């Protein structure tokens, strides 16, 4: 067991000097985060599980009792959150810059989409967890991304990629300001334009398509497209240039009778 622990530590030593983050403005971090919850952590424990690459590893889980959902569609009174690393049966997997969970801690957590095990992972490791402190009568966010935005305060790591302008991270942010930011970003989301049909004349169809027709009840039905000036069918069409055809049975019978009478008289005179 000691040998396994020693090997694990040897593999982790090089990684402890290679952890780096992209430090960006809080507005960008908020916009790219799927779920933001204020809650209290409890039931912290580690489990052997499988990472997204299908490899067995150790994760530490916690129950986050929800005090407020700031962003995302979350139902229920709590969610399960997780971080990579932890200790099981004397074996410790330590991940540099991993977020810390503490029992009964009230904080704001930036979370990923729901994972396959129905848990939510903290976004950006320790960048995604903020503590709360009272300042001038307001609840202000502390730590997390803000701690890494200060000059020469990067947790002992010097290879972070910094955005050009981090001025918004250097001023105090209250939890109410965070809510307003999320609200403004949600309302600024682009709308999906759907076509609106005002009348039948605005619809372009081929000869094989149907166009909508509104009946007296206001219901839309589909009828075949017809020409603006429909021609009568062959069975009813009359050509005015042709002589009138007498199709009446009465006139036909009368003509036969006259012809028969004429033949009869001609024969008697002969």
C-alpha cells in the first residue's frame, strides 16, 4: 500500500508545477457557465468511479443544498456536486488547484452540465467556487476566479494565461450584482426568427403544393392551388364559332316524323 501511495505521489509531483488556468473576466466566465447555484455543502465523501475517458479514478462528492438557483434549470432541493481527487482506504489522489469542499460551507458554485452519474462538476476547478462575506451591508463574492485575477496572487503558479482586461474582476462583486449580470445576459440572448404568414398572397408554392385557406370558423385548411382565371372543363366548354347542335330528343323525334311523312307522300303520288 505504501509503495502504491509513493508511486502516486511521484506521478503527481510534475503535474503540481504544470497546472494553469485561463483567467478571464467574470462576465465571460458567467456567460459560459451552464449552472450557478448558491448552496450549503454537506455529506462530503470520496468514491472510486470512472472519469470521462473511461479510466478508474477517485472523485470527491458533496451534497449541495440549494438556497438559490442563479442560473440554469434545476429542480429539487439539492444537487450532487463533485471534484476530481480524494482519499479512499489510505490512498490519496491529489489534484493541484482542485476545489475544496467543506462541511456546512455557504458559497456560490459555478457548475457544469449534469454528468452521466447525475452529478455536477465545479467549473474551472477552484476558479468556480466563491465564498461569501459581508461588506458594507452586502454579501460579496470572495475567492474563486477573483483570487487568481489579482497581480502576483495565482496560488504559487506563474504560467496562467491572463485576459488583456481583468478590471471587472478587481472590484467587489455582490451576489445581487451577479444575479443582475446573469439576467442581462439571458435577456440579450439572440432570438430565433420564425416566419409570420400575414395572408395567402405572401405564400409562394409550386403547382403541386397546397396553400392554406381560412374558413368561416377561423380554422386553416389546405386546398389545392388553382389558377386565377380557371377555364371550364372539356365537358362544359362551348365553342361559339361552331354551329349550334340540337341535342334535344323532342326536336330529333319531330325531324324523323317529318322526313317519314315526306317519303310517304312521295310514294303515294308516284
